[in-house]
């Protein structure tokens, strides 16, 4: 019991001492003013026309034999890449971004497994088209050569330096205007 009383008594003294220290620290010094802080956020944007298109073009193959599925996928993918290159797309603008193979179990109409599998392969190439007027021709050429999936086309700008600088400048000007307006209203 004695240990508990000392502990409780010490804790009470510690709490009281901390309360006095905090109270003393919270009272403002008469000769030092408080620092005032104002945080603002500015926004800015820049509009630019895209000069690049990026498309993911793929070959999807299913076959009961895994070796044949891979072979057909490779043959068709090579034909797609050759067709795209024949349209003037450079090697640096072609990149294989996915190759996968997996076994897909087959089922009867009632949902009963058949014990048979089909091997599914996907081979995807990402293509950067630098001449936007050629995009339709590149996609059509890929499909004619054996591509059977296009996962989307996105547009971008190759050199974003000027647009980013413009957007940052607008964001800084916006932040400055907001700070001046808030400062005039808050701190007369």
C-alpha cells in the first residue's frame, strides 16, 4: 500500500507541476508579439494541344495446347509489330509491356468442371505515335496484322516544360493574390 500512495502522490505532484509550467508558458510575454502566419494555396493551369498518342495494342489467343497458344501469340505479335514499323513507327516507340499465359478451366453448361483447360495468352505492345494524323492508319494496320485488342489511346505532350512553367507561374500569382486579399481582411 505504501508504494501505491507514493506513486499516486508523485503523480499528483507531477500533474500539478506540469499544469503550472503550461500555464506559465501559455501567458503571452508583454514585450514580444505573437508571430502571425497565413497559409494559402494557389492554382494554375495551362492548355496545350497534344502532339503524341500512346496506344496499347494486343494479341489475345486461346488454345487447348499451351505451346501452340504461345507460338500463335508470338507469330501474330511479331506480325503486328512489323506492320506498325512498316508505317514508319520507330523501334524506340514500340515496347512490349505485357506477356502472360494462364490455364482457364472449362465447364459444362450446368457449371460442372470438364477437367479440360484452354491456355490463354495475352501479348501487349505499347506504341507511341508521333504523327497524330497517322494514328488511325497505325491502329488499322495493327488490326489487319492480327491484333485483336486495343486497350485505349491516350494523348500527351512530349515536352511539358513550357506548360508546367506557365501553370506554376499562374499558381504563384493566384497564391499571392489570395494571400494579399486574406491578409488585408484578417490583419488590418
